[in-house]
């Protein structure tokens, strides 16, 4: 997919591309769920007094377009610009800032910022299955994201905040040669980690971790639990390592530190969904930039995001 593609240039083609993506078997009514094509009619006419792409449902007597019931609903932004923003976000390995989007596609910074959060909402997987399984290995680890005290003006530094204090904790699960799943957590205790591990990792999996105390008890609930002790300089012992999840963290931190610079605690989960999605649809799994963009836009349905939740 290049920027010469018709959905980036022509509003009708952009709408048709979104309809083909969302309605592969024909339009369905978002108001009542009717999918009987004989009871759904496209509103057409020579006068063109209606908005383009309007459909009418004979069951509930409602009108709708392809954006109704999605994160794009009631957006004044043209669909060509939505396609452009989605493509830029999904073809940039470390993300792309709202300022860059605002300059590139010609919208205000406020609009670009809100568009990015809507797209991240679409990229969130609401029904994830368990990672791993029999014969598979899942790595688990935590990292800290946030500004360093040393980088602040000396009048704003807090000498008591050392190490991870004052930062946000991200916990990530990565199935080797598979998918990643990240969570923003409050601490790394067993009480916090156990519900995440048992809900998102198959008990038949091999669990790979470091020697953090939060993993000790729950590790026994899996087929096998192997650990590496970073405290003594151990990073690989046979197949025991956490290099895969560390690789994920390297991309995450380069994105947050180098592209976004600052991510608020309130929105961190959406940024994690963004990085998870790109990792789960990466090139090494055979997914192209165009396919990744299309996969992201398949997630627009059934999600609404207004200014109130983002503020």
C-alpha cells in the first residue's frame, strides 16, 4: 500500500474500502443488527441531498453509514485522512507523534491527538485468547517507563525517587515466535502478577521469568517454570532466557522516549495496546504494512471514544 492508493486520495474510494473491510458480506444495521440484504437499501438519487454512503434499514426504519457504531462515528475528519493516519501509525515501528500526524495530513494538533487515541482504541484486543500452550514458551518480565529524575530541572528533582520510584510499571508476556500482551500494573507482587499470568497464559506452557519474588509461587502452576538470575550476571542458560520480552521492551522504550517523550498514566494502556498490536502483526509473521493497517481498522467496530474519556 502506497500513498498513491485511492483510499488516500478519493473520499468515495476511502468509504468503499472501509465498507469492504467492515462489511465483507454486505452492510448490516448497527441499530438493530439486521443483515438481511433484501431489507437494507442504499439511499441514492440524482439530487444527492443525502450524505454519501447512506443506507436505510427496513426493519428498524433507521439510517446509517459505515462509520456508525465505530470509533469514527460523528467524526468530521474525512475518511481519506483516517486511512492516512492509520497507515502512518501502523507502518511506523516505534509509533508516530500527533504533531507529526498534524503536519503530515493537514489537521490541527488537537484533532491529530484525538485521532491517534481513537486508532489506539481500535487496536486494542478486547477478546484475547490465552498465550502459549503445550510445548510453547511464554516469557514474562516487567519494565519501568517514565522520565528520569536526573533529566529534570534540579529545582524539580526528588532525591527520594531512585530506581523505579515515580515511574510506571509495565508487565509484558511474550510467546516466543508469537504474540505479546502488556499491562500497566501497580506493583510486581505475586498478588498482582498471578491474576495476569493465570488469565493470559495457558497452564500447559513453559513460563520463563527472572527471579523476581512475584513469580515464585505462581510459576509452580505451569507445566514448567525456568528462571534466570540477572543479579549474578546470568542471562541465558540453555533455553532459559527473557531475551524475547527484552527485545519488545527495547522497541517500547525507544518509542515512548524517542517519539512520544511523555505518556500520561491515564493513557499508558492505550499506548501499550498500540505497541502490542504492531508486534502481533509484525513483518516477521508475514504481515505487510497495508495488511497491518487493514487489521487495525477491523477493530473500529463496537468502540466509541469521546473527548470526555480522553480528558
